[in-house]
């Protein structure tokens, strides 16, 4: 089978299209013939070595396709089922072995496979952030950094569904339109104006929560935008990792800070099924607008990483796998 593999950490140039043996289903696993794989920042973290994995290794954290093999001890799946699943850095490939506990059957007539793949990781991230990192309530003020990105758009939509007031930051007017369409009440062009100063004009006491997936470049402004007893949720490193934080800096406003990781919220079967089930229900009911920005082939994965890290995109990037 064809797959993307890296033999060393580095830039997009280390991504290689190789031929590997097709995996077999182990205990508790299914094998999926992938039709789509999502492209996510976590893939770039593994590629660069921010997150470590033994070399050589594949990439890809989410996929959608058709079950072609069912392993021992697996109930509820059959060959031919359409599924969406969380991978183990192995979805940039024609076939992948996946834990049945991390897969979910879908009806492709209700949720097309490309939408399922586009929504899974970012949708789960957004859902866990707005329900568990900080449970958004009606009337809350929420600041979403990079509101036109795939995860940012979903956070905006979910926060609005809970009745929050949403401020989104974007880099240009095109992205402002994307964030506004997602439901943002206020837009801040961070390339032209100070985020904390503009937040202060909109809501002088500050926001209840900031969801910041950008990292180093936006961290200080996010912290300055919080009100007393506010919560800072730093969930990504798109601009680089955040330097160490002095705990005493939280004291003047009694702030709370979290650096959550999705898998810490879906560590048990019950948690996974609860959050995936909620996301699938939102998708089936057409309550989330999933925007696929661009679809690439396996041979174009390096360009997908360049585009993602260059912040040239709005919405989700997918790999279509033949």
C-alpha cells in the first residue's frame, strides 16, 4: 500500500511517499480502506519532533473509509461498514489498522465520508474544549484566537449554540468573513489592532474564557484579555510553544490556565463514545457547518503542511486517498 512516512524529523521535505505492507487487524482492531484523512497541526508537531515518536513512522490522526477486515474480539463492526476513526499516526495511507474502540459507524448518506473525516479531530477538540476545559454558558464572553481556522470555526459555532457572545481574531478581511459566517459577534483584525485593547473596548471587564490554539505569538494578548476569574485555554502551538508561565502572574485576577490535549478527555471508551456520539448527532442534524478548504492527494501532503503552517487556509484540509 502507499503511505506517507518520515525517517527523520524536520520540515515538510521529510514527508515521503513509500510502499508499505498492508496492515492486518489485531485483537480489538479493524482495518479500514481509507478514502479520506484529515490534516491537523498535531501531524506537524510529530513531523517536527515537538511530539516524539520512534522513527521511521507514519502520520495522520483521523480517517474515514470502509472496513475491510475485523479482528478478534470486535463486536459491532462488519466488512463493508462506513466508519470514521481516530488513528495512531497512521491515516496518511491507503489502509490503516484502527482500534475498534476509537471508531464510529456512520451512515454516509447522512454524513458523507469527507465531512466525517473533516469534522472528527477538530470537532472533538472543539466539543471537549467548550464542554470540559471551560463549560461555556449562556451570556459568557468568549475570545477565539484564529477564528477562521478549522477548530476556531467549530468553537465559534458551538459557543454560539450555548448562547455565548463570541469575539474572534483573524488576520485579514477574507478570514473575517469566514469567522462572521460561523457566528462571531465581533471580529478583531490582529494584524491591524491590539487584541487586548480592542477586547477592552468591546467588554471592559474582559472575557470569561480564551480559546487559543495559536500559542506563543498570541499568549500574552490572550492573558491580558481575561476578566477576573477568567480561564485561559491554550490548546495549540501553531506559532510555537508557549514559554514557561510564572504562577504568580495568575494571582492578580485569580486566573485559571489549562493546556489540555484532546486525548486526555477521551481516554476511556465511555468518554470517546460520548463525545463522538454528540459530534455525529450534531453533524447528522446539520447543526455544524463543516468547511473543507482544500483536498490534496497523498503525493501532495508536503504542500498541505506548508499551507497549514503558513496560515493560508480557512477551514479544513483533507487528503483524498485512492
